[in-house]
């Protein structure tokens, strides 16, 4: 899952980045409204954490422009304490949820998980499909009830496909959602990671559609 953090306070941005990376999200950071608007408009993010007071373009304008252009990713806004006006305006501008500064990172993470689930119509923090289950709170994977050890990259790929059952993704689309921007991708190409996951998870979970890409069939689609 790829998350865009838009925050001009460097220390908070660093904290957010560290927390989300530790939770296995792929994180991109943007420090001003214009850069954020451009990235959100041209790149594919699963979720955005958006501060409202930003240099060059304020958060409300960024959000309104995305929504006007049909960009529908979930957006969590960060508002100043006691500013009910910001919350109302933010939600009217198209935000899905808000957090008031200062906040606990635990609360942020819980809200991020809930927004990602809701965006794909899932209400439970446990994703299950066939014999495989992922607990997104603990970041654990089980196969037929037995724990399976997966690398962070394998976890990100599996979670991404499990969040979108039945949807086919090209290797390039998958790459965009699971790799840190500066990682060496060669030895960890999407195909290689999928082959490893298939071995660990008993084979048939991840399927491919020739010339199009990979998918995990929805329950009942097998
Ligand atoms: Ca700010």
C-alpha cells in the first residue's frame, strides 16, 4: 500500500514516515501543496495524509482540485486543535477522515487501516481468501491456520492483492505500490516475489492472466 504524506513540519513528517514504514507501508513525502497536488494528480496512491496549512497551496485547495479531477483515493486530513471549522471545511472539500494535532501514532495507524479497508469495501482488519489469512493489525500471515514467515516486500505484495480480490494488476502497477523508491528492484522483481509467495502459500492463491498480470480470485470466483 502506497501512502503520500503531505506535511511541511519536518519533525512530524519524519515521525509519520518512520511509523508508516515500520507498518510496512510504502511512503512518499511531499513538503508543499503544489508538489503534493501534482503527485496526487499524476501518481497512484492508496491513501493520503494531508496537512492543511502548507506552503505554496493550502491543503483544502489541494484536496478540492484532486476531487474535481476525479482523484478518489482516501484522504485523512490533519487539523489544528479545536478548529471545528477546519474539520467541516475539510470534509466538505472531500476528506474521508480527520485527526487533530497532536495525535497518537497508534490512532493514526488505526485510522489508516480503517480507511484502506473501507476504500475496498472490507470491514474486518483480517483479510482472508481461501486458506490464507492476513491480520493487518499484527501484520501476520497464516496458511491453513499455521503462521507463515514472509518478508516485508512479500507482505506488501500479498496484502495489496488481497485488498483487491478479483482485480488484475500488471507487474508495473504492483511495483508502484510495493517498492520504496530507492530500492534495488532486480533481485526482487514482482515475478520473483510472487514465485516465493506461491511456494510459501501452497501454490494456487495468486493467479496470472496471460499478458495482463496477476490477481487473487475473489472468494466464490475459483
Ligand atoms: Ca503545516
